[in-house]
C-alpha cells in the first residue's frame, strides 16, 4: 500500500503524456484565396510526437468525383529566432491546393488521423478569386495629360480612362475607387509616359499599358491590378510594389516588364555588392505576381523582412521570367504560410530561391528552373522552418543542391524530385562568397525533421562527394545507403534533350537554355508521385526536375493580349 501513491503518480504522468501525443482538433480556416490556389489550415492541440496526418480530397462544387490533394504539412507551433520582431505561429496542419480554376467554388474533404487518438473529418467550401478585369460594356473616356487628374477624381466604378499619348509626369490616383466586378481602369494602348504612379490606399483600380520611368506604388492598396506596364528603375528604388507596412492586399501584378540598372558583374553580386533596386517588392496577404519579365536588380522578386513584414500569407509568384539578379532571384523571406513560388525561370542570379527565414510554412517552391547561379540555389538561412522544394531544376558552378548555412539549421524541409547539377568553380568567389567546390549536394544544416529523396544529383566533371545533414558521402553508392536519398538518381548534362553548356565562366551573362529532359534519360519515370503536383506525368512515374520529357515549355513572362488565367490558353490543366 505504501507504493500506491507512486503508482498513481506514474499513471497520471503517463496519461498526461498520452494526451499530449493525441490530437485535439480545433477550427479549420481557408485564408486568402488567390486566383488559382487555395489554402487550408486546421489548428490543433497536442500531437507532440508529430505523427498526425491530414489527407485532402477536393472537387469543384459542381463535380461528382473527388481529386486527391497533397497531404497538409504538419506545422508545430513555434517562433522565429534572431528576427525583429519575433514572429510566432500556431500548432496546425496547413497546406495548399494548386492550379485551380479562377472564380470557382471548391469543396475540400479533410481527414485527420493520429495513431495516438484524435481522428476527425471536416468539409469546407471556398472560392478562388476572379481575375480583375474591366467590366463588360464599361464606358470609356479619352484622357490627356491635362485632364487625367480631374477625370480620375470624377471616375465612377466601372469607368475606363483611355490615355492619349503624352507625358503625364507623377500621378497619384485620387480617392476614387472601383467596386467588385467594376474596377476603375486607367489604360494606355501606347505612348502614355509617367515618372511615377501611386495607387496608395485605393481599391479596385487597374492600370494597364503604362510606360513608367519610376515606381508604381501599391502601399495600402486592395484588390488593385498592374498589368502590361513597362517599368524602368535606376538606383535604389523599386519597380512595382508595396515595400513595407501596411503592404497591399489581394493585388494582381501580371504581364509587366520591369528593368533595373544593376549589371551582371562580380562586384555587383551578393549582400554587400554594388547593386541596387528591387524589381517587384511587396508585403501583405493574397497578392499574385505572375508572368512578369524582371531583369537587372539586386532582388528581382521579393517580400519584406523583419519590421517591414505585414501578413505575408498566401502570396503567389508564378511563371515569371527572371534574368540577372545580383543578389536574390526570388526572395520569399519571412513567408508566414502557404506562399507558392511556382514555375519561375531564373537565369544569371547570385542566389536562386531565398527563404530567410520561412516562418513555419509551408512555403512551396515548385518547378522553378535555375541556370548560371554564382552562389546557392537555396538560401534557407536564419533558421528557416517549413520549406517544400518539389521538381526544381538547377545547373550552376560550384555545389548543385546547396544551402550554405552552417550555424543556423533549417528544419521541417521537404525535398522531392529536384534535378541539381553542380560543377567546378575553380575556387572563384563572387561578391566575396564562394559557391562550393562542385559537390552534387551540400546541405550541411539540414535539421532532424528534414526529408530528402527522389532527387537527381550530379557534378559536371567532379568527384561525387558531399554532405546532407550528418551524412557524408564520397560516392553515389554511399549516398543511396541513406538515411537520405535512398531513391536518388545519378545525373549529368546528358539528361537534357538539347545541348546545355555548363555555365563556366558565369560572366558575362549567359542566354537561357532549354532544360527539358531527354526521352529515355536517367531522370525519366524516376520521380515520386505527389498528388495535385505531378498528376499529369506521361510514363510509369513522374520525371525528376521541372519538366516532363516531351511536353512544351511553360510560358514565362508577359502573355499575349487577351490571355490570362481564365482563358484556355493560359489556364493550367486543372480540375
């Protein structure tokens, strides 16, 4: 009997531990729908051992059959380290459904399973956003430089202001907003020149076809659009965006050409290089940046960092053509969940994809193509959490699959079906930074919850050796013994259908190559199936890398007139 209190205490502690491992489901939300992607978050309590899983099925509201989605990512509660301020995120399962139809209602069926207890099911409905466009039959008014200010101040929802050729100087849209389905449109068919355009604080306003030798400012804008503009920027300014709080919300930046003045030179590269300007720089939720051509900036596409961050949730960057970024091609730093960086093409950049840091995630990097990088393809510094890399292709000097973070581990990171080829660097440094000796993989700071597999790795003309986390390998055979990359593929430049020049030397800038795989090559039919990401594979299994063999290239950069996500020519093969 003297041992009974001890036994009761032990049982009580065991029960508490079991309760913490079990999942207690809470609310489900679908934050910030965008035009072709939808997010879902299921907050929970418990599941301390992280073995709960949420599977996803989805369908259009008018469909009978369900489609399988990628399972939600398990996102344990946490907070950032070394940021100002400190950012915190909840305990949850979170994820996205990709490449959906615009302005369409969808139904999600979610099923939570946890071996420790807490099974549950939820069904939710949510609608994708429509592409902002001029209202059918909207009245059009011709405007000159002398009459624009008054015409804009008097504009009613649905009005179209047609700009005559001329010099319009700096223009700030007065307090005249559009309405859902009836935006105010300021449009030029050519010859309307500005030194700056401001849509600060406006709602449902579109600018189209403007030539701007300066910035287009979206600070505080909501449901606004910038389309088919030609923007040039010199110095430290930005081309298009809302670079700081309060940012912009649900804006659409598409089919623009944005050019900066930073050259592709060694002394311009890196964080301390002689570089300037941000191509498209924005913070705020629900923003879509797509089909733009951006060249000649410090960072070509970027979100904000530290105190400049305003709810960087559900931001989409897709099908942009990026050429010459002296620091980051795409800087998706401080992403706070369900940001999607997909199908972008990056040529001549110092860093390819930056997540410095991801704030819990998931931050998705899917089917991006990177050629001629002089530092790293993946910058997961400042203890990034929750990054997902699927079907990306990299060809660069130095280390191929590389993140040069040493003292700050990244974690809860997923790598699948990526094709990364490095090669000799000759010990060169760019902007004072080395790019690695030419290892196929160097991911030294991978944390204990990271997962790497089904990637194709190689090093042009160099020995096959490297490191992923604590695993060092000096041959391909050693790599596939695990614990990572048990299903890896050995790759070289021969996997491509067209001849690809190894980018050495990386200066002067190099033209963009075709990096589609060759039929029958080592990467064909060797990937892992990922529902809603590679459902359209053609053979026995998905191909590794950004492309399927034999398929046409995606469209990068500005689309033809009359084409957007809602037209058959631009819409992805989505349910």
